[in-house]
């Protein structure tokens, strides 16, 4: 789902708007995925918001394929586990 952050979610040092954004909600957690660009290149900004507390990682665009492959391997392992 293409989305926008709330008005106050970007700090002044990160005021450049995202090239593209996605967001989704799971239980009480909101996840924001942004493709951004800065002086060093393109990055993926991945933010988890839980009741106003945010944790963010920045992933350089050049390693996103490797990240997705690693995540896919972990997802395959998790899917093979017995249900909780």
C-alpha cells in the first residue's frame, strides 16, 4: 500500500521526501518502508512504530537483493517449523 507518514514524522535532517513509501500494520505495530535518496545514494528506510516508539534501520539500496534473499531463507525455515 502506498502511503505517507504523518506530518511530523520526518526530522529536519531527513526532510527530503521519500521516492516511494509503503506501510502496513500488524497487531499494534506499524511498519513504514521508504525508498529515499541522499548524497551517498539510495537507501531503504525501514521503521517500526509501536505506540509512538520508533526503531529504524537504513539499508543501502545496493544490498537490498542480498537482504531479501537472506530474509527469504529465514522465512522458508520458519514456514517449515511446527505451528506454535
